[in-house]
């Protein structure tokens, strides 16, 4: 089927969502089930500072432990709002931030960050009009309470829908921030599951919600194919292999022995890499061993890598070339690894 389709279903008892582009699996979300969801908000209690790192260990509900990277000015025993920013590895603390965001499909409310902004795709004139039409005499009635970001998906949506979304997120933000003080850690929001995340972040022509959609749309077979490290790119192949320390990516030219084989394989690998990492839920340090090519072609390859990751939903920093000729990336760990998820099913 041509176009973009969202399929909402379950794998076993786990909630899952798939984004298909022209029938090919382009993004995948599966509920981990036994770990805090990214985006969940807690009232945490500061426990102990980590000297030399500038961070703070905090206590979470049910005996959990979190790590707040910026601990300056905090003291043990202090209560504060924190939000889960990513996936914690086995045996490690949950990564947290004290810059709490309330994110929905059309709007992001930012407590303690005054102002009203919009992305470039959403005209400022309409942005101001929507803010003014928000309930309770307009968003600007209390400019210092919270900031507002209108997401680019607002373009084409009705002003009533946007204003309703803003009001809902603002009400949630006010309720949560009012509960920031307390002597014990407490879960204040649980974060969004795969179905809500798909509605919030993906744009599609069609949404399938009937049970059994993964089997009918061949999603299960495509997930099974992700167990292999090999990814065919059309101009050779890449092998994506996670280790405990990093993710190693190897680029192969295949049977092509022409002078341009390495560059073609590397450009194809650059295009395929974001999707390969996204579907496998891989993050952290990533090292790519591209096929040997002239250093004169590096700039062209870097431009292709940058273009490929520009629209990827997972924050990725392109570090650059190492002295050994490997290309390094740093990718946010905001999804559980697919291999870990499938091992629990």
C-alpha cells in the first residue's frame, strides 16, 4: 500500500505501534512494561550529590533511583519535579531532567520558561491568534507561569482543536506543578505509551486500530527480520551490531568492484542508517566503519549523513571522523533496544 499508515496493535500483552511507509516498516514502538516511560514525571527527593560529575542521585517511588545530570544548588532531602529523559540500562539509574515538558500533539507547555513561540512552519500571526483564543482569557494572561511551543503539525489543524489541546496541557501542567512539594517521592504522570506516542508524533494518511493489524500488514514478519544484523541498502549492505559499550556499524560494498563502489555503498549506508538504528531502538555511542574511500569524498558523505538524520525523531549528534577513519555519532537513548524487548515477550 502506498502512503503512510499507522498500525496500532499488541505484541503479546505489550502495546505496540508501527509506522508503515509504502508498506515498509519505518518506525516501531513497543511498550517495555517494567521500566519508567520516557516523559513520566515524578516528585523526587534529592539523595546525594555525585562529586566530580556535578550530578545528583535522587529517590523515586517504589525504591527507584534516578540520576539528575545538573545538581547545582540542590541539597539532600529537597523535593523537586523531574522527568524521565530516556531508557535506563540494566543496573543503572533512570536518567532525569528538572526541565519538565508537557507535550501533546499540537503544543508543548514549558513550566518556568515564559514566552510564546512557534516553529518556523507555523506562521507567527496565526500563533498569536491561537494563543489569544485559548480559554481563560488567553494564554498571555499569565506570561510568567509557563511557556508555550506550538508544533509544526499545527499547520492545517483547526484553531479550536489547537486551543483545546493547549488548554488541556496547561491544566495538566498546573495540576502537576502544584503537587511539587512533599516529603516522599511520588509518580505524578506515567508518560505516554506507544499508541499515544504514535498519535502525538507521527503523521499518516491512515490509522488502523483493529486487533490483528500487525499480522495483516506484515509487520510481524518485518520485526522478525530486524533480529538480523544485516541490512540491505541496494548498494551493498551494512551490519549493525550493538555491544555493551557501543554500537558498531560495518559497511560492505558487496560484489561491486568498480572504482565508485565504495562511495556508492557509503552513501546508501548513510541513507539507511537512521532507520536501521531507529527500528532497533539503538542509542549511545555509534561507530561506523565505512568502506575505504578517498578522503576527498568525505565531505560529500558527511552531507549525506547530515541530511539523513535531519528528520530523524531521535536526537543524534554527528561527532565526526576519528584518527582511525571511523565516523562517530552520539545518539540519545530514549527507546528500549528491540532485542531486549523481544527477549521478554
